[in-house]
C-alpha cells in the first residue's frame, strides 16, 4: 500500500504569513499616507511658511468663532515662526485671552507673565494685569463648585489674594486705565470674599465657645477689611464674645456701635448667630450654608 505524501507544516503556514504581510502593507499604504505626510511636514493644515498676516488672520477668525483651542494653536505657530514684531506681541496677548476663555488659567497666567517680562513698557500692560487678575479670580471656579453651590470663601484663599494683588497693582500704577474702574469693583468683591472667610472662622470659634479666639478674629476682620459687608457681623461677634467673657465695658461698647450702624441686626434681638441645621449636610445638593447667611436669604 502506497503512502500518501504529506505537505510539511511549515510549507502550509508560510503562504498565510505572506498573505497577512501583504494585507498589512496595503492597509498602511492606504491609511498612513496622511500621517506620514504630517511627519515630513506635508500637513495641509500647517501654517509653516505662510506670511505672518495670513497666520494671524486664521487665528483671529478662530477667536471670533470662539474656537479657543484652535486660536491658541495658530497663535503659537505664529510666535514660533515670527518671534519678533507687532504681530507677535498681539499674538501673545490673544494667546493669553484664548487660554483664559478655554479655562486654562495656569497657562494664561504663564503667558501673561511672559508678556510682561518681554514687553514691560508696552501700551497694553494694564490690560495684561487686568487679565491676570481675572485668571487668578477664576482658578478655583471649578464645575463642582458651581453645581453644588460650594462657598468659595471656605476654599483656599491663595488665588483670590493673588487676584486682589493684581487688581490693586493695576489701580495703583495705572489709575486712569480703562480697566481701573472695573478692577476696583472686583477688589470690593474679593475683599468681601476674604472678610467672609474670617467671619466664618469667628463664628466657628463662637460655636466652640472659644471666646478669646472669636474676639481676636472679629477684631482682625475689622482692621484688615474695613468697610466690608461683614463689618457689622464682626462687631456682633465682639459683643457676643465680650459678653461671654464677662467684659461688660467692651461688650457695651460693641453693642452701642452695632445699634448705631445696624439697629436691625439679629444679634440685638438674641437671634444671632443662627447656625444651619446639621441634617442639611446630608443633602449633597443643598449647598454650603453658614451662620453668616442668617437673616440674609
């Protein structure tokens, strides 16, 4: 009986490997041309080699259309290709603005600082200080803070203080700038935010019956943030703390000042501070509420 000849196993596998390799070459050729083109500088969307005016116009159109990411990319390409000139100065300013609008506050501040270092006498320096103040003001305005109505005065106050410093510098160095008036208004808001932080701390001490600490914090608020919207609350803190400490002279002085400046303050009727109900904390959508808000809803 004759034995049927058998095909070696390697001989069966080899044609399959060849076919697979052929298919891979075809796929790479069909889909990889554009990537290879970009790799070797053949991207049709690249701004390389274009006149500075054309690149700027492309970036500016992206700004008009609120396409902040594309605008930033185009402006960066302009700066890389044309590191000097009027278009470069304008592109650096608009890069910072695009980053600010895109919520990239850290990048915006970095770009602004670069502009101020490079062009310290440029006519738009007041605007850059103003924009830096806006960026610092918005660094902690996170999405969850807006959704859950978190109290910004209970967050870290480093960035609000930096924003206040930016606006203060603007108003001091450039008092006649077109941005000075708005900067002053924002400084008032930031001062109230920082004063609220101190008031919330003072009320915490009152609740813990730490009368000396509460009085110290109330006094600090009055001295550091005069004319804030929490100044009468600070006086009420002093009145309560001194009353509990048995210092009738200082307590009477605080009461007299409060009666003159805010005769309807709830502390005078024995209804302040009014701490929020503890069960409120169990509702994640209720937002943060402090005794500072008592009688102000």
